[in-house]
């Protein structure tokens, strides 16, 4: 998880590291996505890859500002499904954005306004990217059906 000092709340560190891990996985995944697309699809994948790289850099800076060593990116990531076609690449892009959205919900849940706003902006950005790849929106970006069902049972 990284070295931490005594000033950063553990929940904050966990949420920042989780968001960073999701961004790092998205950077890797978009390399695969882009390798299977051409034209405007490749352009969109490149734009999204850049957005995830910038977001990872921002999270790295946030962690370092708190005296935390950011967890390094993995050398490689296991893909959630086979990617041999453009359709499979687009499905991967959708999934990457959903996972990034979910990770940023951890920042939205924090008490500090600055990190909550960062999380909210990134949830919105990832949800919009997912919708662009999917062609439709979802009611609660980043929340799985299982998470919504658990919340309904508690409510």
C-alpha cells in the first residue's frame, strides 16, 4: 500500500491508492483497446489513455503531498476478457471506465471537500467516457447491481 506518515487518515490513503490503482490499470488497458481500433475509435482511446495518465499523475501528487509513497503500477495486468476484435476492445474500454468510476466513489465518500470534489469530477468524467463507449448511460455510474441490491436491503 505504500509508506504513510501519521497525518494522513487511513481511509483517505486507501481511497487515493485504490483510485490510483484503477487509473494505472486503465492506462494499461487502453493500450490494449487502442491496439484493436482504428480511425475515430483509436482517437477516442488515445484521448482516454491520456486522461487516465493525467489522473494517475494527479493522484500520485496527492499521495506524495500527504507523505505517502504511491503504489507502483504493475508491469502487466490480467485482462477481464479476451480482446481480439474491435467489439471486444470497446467492451474493455467500457469496463475500464466502470472500474475507474467505482474506485473514485471511495473519494466521494471522504469527509474532506477537496478530495470529495476530485472524486466527483472523476466519477463524472469516467461515467461520460463509459457512456460514449457504450452508447448509453446508466442510472448509477460506478455502482454495480450487487452494490445497489445490498444498499436496498439495508435501507
